[in-house]
C-alpha cells in the first residue's frame, strides 16, 4: 500500500446471545414439505446442501402421520427457527400436518418476524393462492372431514393464499433442480449472515470499531491487502477478528481462521499451522506440506481470493513468513488479518494498515461491567458509584471488567467496598493483581482446580481433565470447573479448557509466590528447568503436589534414587526423558496419576502402594513385572504398558476390581495373561495387539460382562480361543487378525452386539518342519480358517476375512443373513466363486476381493454397494453380475490387472461400455450419480464418438445440445505404464473436465489410484444432475461470476465446448475419448460404424448426437482460459470410507494431547475408498 493508515478503537462482548427481536433461535431453517412428494428427492438434496453449508436445519425425518394431530415438537421447532422454507408440492394440501405447519409458520412470521420462503415445486403459484387444481380437490375433502370446524379449514385457505403471494422460487420442468438448490442455499446463507447493526446489539462498543476497520479492509477492491490488529492482552483483538471473519469470509472463494498462532506454533511447530491453513484454503484434508512443497502450494493458491485471520502472532517473524509471507501468495482481492500484542511485528512485516485496539470508553466500560455484575437487573445508586470507581481502576480492559463483574455479581455493597479497597492498594498497571480478586473469592478446592488448569491443563479436553482431577478432589472437579467458567476465569469451547494469557500468568505468579526463591517448595512444577533442578538436586519437599512436563524435546537427564523421596504429597506425576542411575527409594503413595513414558526400571518400588491411584501409564518402559504376589489397587481404572518389550507376564489382578482399561499392545515378550483378567467385571477395553509371543489366554471369560473391545491382532502364537467367548455379551469390536487360530468357537454367534470382526491373515499355526510343510502343501485345507455359522451376529457391520486361505465353499452359507453388514473384506483368498446369498446383504457398501487369484466371476450384488475392489483377480472372466441387482447412485468397480477380461474384447465389443450400459439402464435421471471403472484395455471403444491420441479431447457444442434427452457425459482414457517410472510405486489416474463459454471455464477432478502392469482403460460417467450442479452459476461477458437467477436462461446451455484432459502419475495417457449420452443411446445402444482409420471422428457420424456437437482433434487452451480454469492434477488416493465408525485402530503416541480414555487412541478407520 502506498500510504500508512492506522485506526484506533475498542469494544467488548456482552452476555446477550439472542437475535435482534429478543428470540433465541435453536435452528437456522425449518423445512416444511410433503414427505411422499419430495422427502427422498428435492427436499433431501436441499437438506444436504444446507447442512454442508453449515446451516443448522430441522427436518422431520419420521413424519409418519399416524394421527391427525401435529406433534408439539414440530410446533416448537417452527417457533425456534429463524427461517422457514416451505416446499409446496402437488400433495402438500392433502396433509393436515402440512397445513398446520404452514399456519404456524405464518403465525411466527407475523409475531416473531421469522423469514419465510416458499418453493413452488412443479405447481402453479396461482393454484396455491386460489386453492385450484389439486389443492381444490384436497380442500373438498377437508371441508367434508371438518364439517364441525369450518374455521380451521378457512384458516388453512388463508395461510395458502398468503404464502402464495410471498416471493420465492418456482421450479418447472425446464429448470434443473441442482441450480435452484444452490440459489436457495446462497440466499439463505446471506439472510442468516449477521449485519454490523445486529452484532452491535450483542457486543459493547463495537459498531464504530467495525466501521473503521471495514474502511481499512475495503473489501470490494481487487488489491491484496494485509491488515494488522494490535493491542495488549485481553483488550479484544481476537473478538474483533472473529466478528470480521463471520461478516466477510462468506464473500470469498476460501477462508480460514487460524487461532492461537503463538501457542500452537510453540507446541506443534509452524509446519502444523501451515498444513491447517493451506489445507482449508485449498479444500484438501490430506495435504502434505513436506511432500507437496510450499512453492507448489503457493502456486495453486495465488489465483484464489481468500480471507484469512492469523490470530495472536508473536514477535517471531518466522510465523508470518511461513503463513503469509508475501502479497503474491494470494489471489487478487484477498484480505489477510493479523492480530498481535506487538505492533512492531506488523511493521517489520511491511504491514502499514494497522488498527490499534484501545480500552473501552467509560460509558461502554460501565455498560459491560453492569451486564456482567447485574445481568438484566438494575444497580442501586451505591452500586453505580462503586461501579464507576472499578471501571476507572481497570482502565477499560474488557477482560478485567468481565472477571470482576462476574465475581461481584450478587454480592452486597459491603463486599463491593472491600473489593474496591483491595484494588486501591494495587497500582493500576498491574492487571494481574487486580484479576486475583476473583481468584481470592473462590473456595479452596476451586482455587486448587484453577491453579491446576493454569499450570497443567490449559487447552486440554475437559472430560479428560475432570477424570484426572476427580481423583484429587473427591469427584468435585466438574462442579469446580463450572464455577470457574461462571466467573470468567476459564472458557470452555468445543469441550476444551481455555484461559486468557493474563489469567494464566496470574496463576503462575500465585504458585511462584508460595516461595519466591525455592521452586522445590512450589505446589506445582511445569517448566523443564524447574523440574530438572528440583529432581537433580533433590530439592523436592512435601509442598510439591504436581509435576507435569508435556514437551519431549529436552535431552535425557539422569536422576538418582532419592529424587522423589521427600515429595510425600505428590499427586500428579507426568515426566519424560528422565533416566535413573539406581532404583527409586520412595515414590509418593499419594499419587493419583502416574505417566512416565520409557520408565527406565524393571519394576516399581516394592513399597509403592498408592490407594488412590486411578491411572498407571508406563508405555515403552523396561518393566518386567508390575508387582509380585497380590497387591490392592482398589481405585485403579487404567493400566497402559504398551510396547514394554521386557514384560513377560501380567500380575494378579484379583485386588484390582475396578480396572476398566488394560493396554498391553506391542509387549513382544509377553507369554501369559493371568487368569484373574477373566474376572474383571468392569473391564471395557483389553488390547493385546502385536503380543507375538502370547501363547496363553484366560480360559474363562465369564466375568467380563462389560468388555466392549478385545484386540488380539498380531498374536501369532495364539491358536485357541475360550469356548465361552460368546458370553462377552457387550463386545462390539473383536480383532483376531494374524493369530494362529484356525477353529473358531461356535459360541461366537451369540455376540449379538458385535459390530466389527476381523480374522485377517488367520491361517492356523505355520509349519515348523519340512514334514509339516510338505503335508500342508498336499492338504491346503489344513491352513484354511474354519468358520462356524455367523447368523447370530445381527449387529455386525464390518467383517474381515482377508488372507485366511479360504477355499471354495469355506464361506458360511448363512453369510447373507448378516443384514447389518456394510463392509466385507475377502481379499487374498482361494475360492472360485462367492455365495449367491451375498446379494441379500442389503446394507453392504464395500466389497474387497483384491488378489483372489482363482475367482472366476462376480455374483449379483446388493443395490447399495458403492465400491467393489477386484484388483489382481487374474482368473476373473465375468463381472456382469456386479450390476445385475442394481447399484447405488455412486458406483466404482476396480478391475486393475484382471487380464482375463481382455478375452473376447475389442473396440466393437467393449466390456467397459457394456457395463456402463447396464448401469444406465438401471438408473433414473433424478439422482446425482457417478460411475467409475478402470480395467485392462489399450483401445478406446468405438462407441465413443470422439476419440483421439494424446491426453485431451474436446467436443464443440451445438445450440440444442442440452435438451430433455441429455443424460450425462461419458469419458475414457488409455493409460500405459511409464517405463522410466516402473519402480516408482503406485500408478495414479485422474481427469479434469471443463465447460467453456466466452473463453472461461471451471474444472473439477475425480481422482483414482492403483498399481498397474499393462495398458488400462479408465471410464467415467458424470450424470446431467451432477454436471449441472457443478456449473450452477452464470458467467458474465467480462468474465466475472454473478449470482444465478433462476428466471434466466440456463447459462450452461450457451457453452461452446466441453474439454476433458486425463493425467497419470508414473503412467502416460496415450488415447482418450468422450461422448454425450442421451436417452435414445440407452434405448437402443447401437455401436457406431467403424472409423476410416484416422484418429479424427466427426460427431455427425453418430446417429444420436448428430447436429449437437463436433469433435476436435486438437485443443489449444487460451492463456486467459488456463488462468481461469487452473486445472488441478490431483493424485490423491481419496478419502477413508467408514461404514459406521465401528472399527477402532490403536496408535500409541507420546503427543502433548492427553487421549480420550473412552476408547483411548482407537479411531475409526476403513479401507481406502477411491473417489468417484
């Protein structure tokens, strides 16, 4: 910028959270609709679009209408909604529920100023106003049914007349629904967006400030602008930045609010913040900064108009340089807002537009203080005078006003005077001392909880902190945390505990003031240097109650055995990178929580018997045994010894009756689990994953009535399961993958709550001699997993039988009875066919058959299947059954390296085209669907009207191409492995498609990836609905985008050409083709006559596309078009598919974040699902 501009202002938040009319909205939108008309079509698509935009929408999903009385819940939902959308369809008026809803909506419009928008769904608005047509028929029936209550019928007529006169949207046959839905969502989003005047009602002293900073933003200009917001801690910088983000971010292509830059950068590094920022701006969740390269990311970002807020940047310029280094990182019109305490940070970065936030003016400060101290009540004259004095002492600092106001709320004048006298003894500039007044007003337990949060738990999960502190404060920590929140000493956001910097510094000072010069007498230690000094020099005393060290980058420090001897009242101990040169003499028996990763000794002290201990975490330790004989730990709930490689056996748990979670993953020398484990009545998680020498498992599990997760994956010597396995009535997750188990107990069928079951790589004991190996080769069934009937597993959602050596007939005949199953993994097995009963798995979505070398054909599949992976099925000849039972609106069939499919195939008889035909003949034209199939092949089928050598193809569009018969676009590319990259790993395929008008276009990707050995076809079909939805905007003559008006002509119909370009990683695209698909193509599906030998084909040779389009052999994209299109080569492997979050995958970590102990580090996971 040419000139420097600096503005000053102030504001603060109030306690109000209601809208401008005083109502508290619970929902953004209420959807009123006739279920039988639109529930599964238009309304469902509209609901999804609203939800994806972050608009909280109420929809009655179970509108069964068993009676004639509308439910009170629906009426309350209408009253609690800011906006109502009424989908007026043919049968809307036939439902008295709908009419009652409508009457209530119009009542709320009149009394609560609710916004109402009608959608005339294939009905004439005049029929609504006059109750004509189908509406007249409906009212004839209502008048007969309500002879005794004609006023009710008349009220319904009046409601329809009123709603028929409201401005809304009219959907007709010639209008695409997807375009209308986008317009509705955009309109609702803008209506819900708060204005400055609305925000000013909820915040004190903000309206003028927003006006000044808005002048600095000048949002409509095309220059790239950085704006700085600076001021002291607690002054309101973050609040103003968040308000600006809420007001302006929706006007930009992409946006990101990056909070707590200083804190997060210190804990996790700037690269972590880069990944969050660039992933959100580029809308890619799997972005890898190190792999992609920052220059590559900046190149992709420089054409995007973005709105970014970097909150709380400190004086380390590295943060700004790596997050927002230069103006040219971002596209024209971008705005970058940076908040910081240090103005020099902004100046050093070349930022000249700076807004300095000052303290509140006296009137605003007094208003904020009264809101916190009195709520909606009125202060007395005495309170008013005292309030003015308090405001003067706080110098208008919003945080101090909020904290003091919350503390004095409800107190007498005498208490106020006492507090004010306390303030007068402290110099006004020492805000920390002023804030301590609120701390001094807490009871003793709440004071201790406040100090624990300030020193140990800021930013941590609230539930986790409550669990730890309950063990210290007799279960009262939840109450204490709520008290701190009420007094504005902490915040709770997304279940994380927050605390302002000033309040945290106050907490630290309180602890340090316990003894100014001797940290060994502080109650809490949290800094590495203080902890190291106390432990190395044996300076610990009985005053020390907690030692918590989160960071792990410090060097190993050696301790002696007396380091903990004097800390007899130690309750919390969490340290790392401390080694011991000798055994510990004493460890506090007051401990509640002990976490010492890489604990260096082979046992705990013999005199260690803490009666209140609730969690013991010694992962990656040298522990050989926890304790000998029997020890009583009555309150111990969690034991974690993961990757303690020296552990040989578990102790006797008889006197640990309340144990809930036992983690022994990766204990590679563990041979035996003590029989007492089978009697742990409260145990919910037992993780023995990768205990590869485990041979013995408790034979009686009858006591494990609450066990939900049992993980034995990788216990390669475990060959037997208890016969009473079926008594684990609460079990939901059972992983037996990689064990030596061959015979499965029949009682497993009684596990009616089981959701995930894995037998992956279960083949029985591996041969131990040449004789047994020879026998195995002659009798392969001896290595095959033997499964009992599974029909009792009524809740099972994921079943993994991959690599189990399954032969023909080994799959249970009753597998079709698993009606809840969503994912079935059968890869790497030896059967020839699959049971026909698979088609009865009505909820199946994923079927994995990779590397089933003997499989000959695919069976008929259930209609909800969305992905079938059949890579490397070398014998596969027939896949027609995969589509016989119908398919989901999205469907992918992966046939990489299935070379037998090439037999009886040529350009005239293409399997890919036949599968596409079969797919399209089963679909209607009302769903947004995609079809996606890669398979072996080296020629583009002749059915494709436009074929060319190279990686791109384009069709010139004629004026009438987008008619009622248009179904979608089919594209096909031939990929061949690149000889220069044969050892580079996975080959990846993707394509971009663009539609142009006036030299402008838009692009999208549908990526896929897998390894291939020879030429492959990649065929994709994009439906009309999907196609139009992705291009539902109007492009003006000057190239700018404007809001689509549904009354305009459909702009997509005036496009000049469609262009497709294919990309390959470690492979080359040598041929490609494209074809517009019309309904007549599906009706007769005749192959095109052979071409004359050249690679150029005129579309006039196509019987169905004649006059609609013309194929271009070459396509030159103008420079201006390339910039607008910005074609992205996306080689992502796609997202994870998770049928129902029913699987858990444990990963041990020493990260700063404490895990959620409900399921520990078990996270839902699923097979890689290639995007379609």
